[in-house]
C-alpha cells in the first residue's frame, strides 16, 4: 500500500476529531485544573515522576491525554497525523492556558518534523500503533526521538484483543461437560478471527460510527495493522532500547465488544463481564535508551 494509508487514515481521523471533541467531555478539563484523563490516571503509577522532563506524545489525537500529562509536570509536545485533531488539541490547551506545542506529522516523519529534537520521554497511548504498517520502523523512530537516558512509555491495546471479534456460539463444545463455564450455544464469546501477527496487507474498515458517541463519520474508510506482542518487544530491543517493564492488563478504556463488557467506575475501564481472565486487553511497556550501548 506504500504511503497511501496516510491519506486514508488522515481523512478518517480528520472526520472523527470534531465528533470526539463533542463526546470526550472537554469541559471538565476547563472547569477543573487538576482533571486528568482516565487513560493517564491509569498510567500514572507506572509512569513515575515525569516533572521537568521534555516529553513527546505520539499520535496525540485531540490532546486530552497530552494535557493530562502536562499537568503532571513535563514540557509536552504532541504529534498527530490529523490536522483537525491538532486544531482541537491546540484550542483545548489555549482554553486552559497550557503551554503545549503541537505538530502535525505522521509518526515515521516525526523526528524531522520536530527538528531532530530529542526527548526524555516518548509517550504513546491507547489505540495508536495499530495505524502503523511497520512496528520495527516505529521502534527505530522512538529510539531516534529519545536522548541517552530517555525512556519510552507505551500502553496500548493488546494484540490478542485486536485479533478478536465477539461472536455467538452455535454448537455445543464437548469439553463443556468437564469445564461448565465454557460458553454454551447462544452465548456471545470472544473469538480469534483477525490477524495476530503483522501482515503486509492491512485490514480495511468502513465504520460509519466512531467508538465515541453515535454521530456519523464523514470519511469512514480506514486501514490498520496488528502487531504481535513479540514483534512489539523485538522492535524495541532491535532499536537498541532496554526493556524495563512489560505488564498485561485485563481492562481497556473503551468498550470493544458491546454487550460483553462491564464498566468499572473506579478505573474508568471496561473488562469482560464473564471470566475477564480470558482476555489480555491492554499492555504497558517501558524501555530506556541507555547512556552507553549495551
């Protein structure tokens, strides 16, 4: 597909941005100077102390997580493919008086777009790397953005979750006589139907409604790729970074399988209603660019 995916996904996210600006509840960030997004609130224990750092948020969308990070003390720069998303992010920052720099760029072009500046922290949040065709190239880009001693923080959807669809069970499974909790006929279950490993051919989608709200997306076409957990880890290691944390979580901050998940108000996250231990829903990975190569 070469770089044609960029125009397709940019149009898709340009059309989503105004809808999300209405659906994300931006007023709470204006009304409460301490308000943090649920995503950053979840990440905070693993983020550690970020005050005073130079940080860049890749694929920042409309800036709610970027602003939340800014409120924890780093000097923030946000990068996103969608110019309309960047416009909304800048507007939110201006409304609350936050000194955040925003730059429109795709991920792979970010080092050049940022003037080859390097950072103490590269942050990537939920629903980001599935829009990238080459996870190894992503790893090299992150390493290029980090200064020696800098670190990567990514929490994203688990590739197992990305490979799943909710489906209705048709037939009785013989093992249910021994394990009665196995889903019975007529019940919705989570099935591995989509690619787990990175493939050169992307998945194409035409979803008229976005994940936030019910408004119609004017440019519904999008393309995406899954990347296995081993491919993500290898991308980081092969780029010369040292892995410091890898944690899998059973929850995700949106509802990917409608009707099969339960919202936890304490965490602001969804997990499977039945046997949530079946599904790794998200993961957190941290890595460091050492002062000297190992």
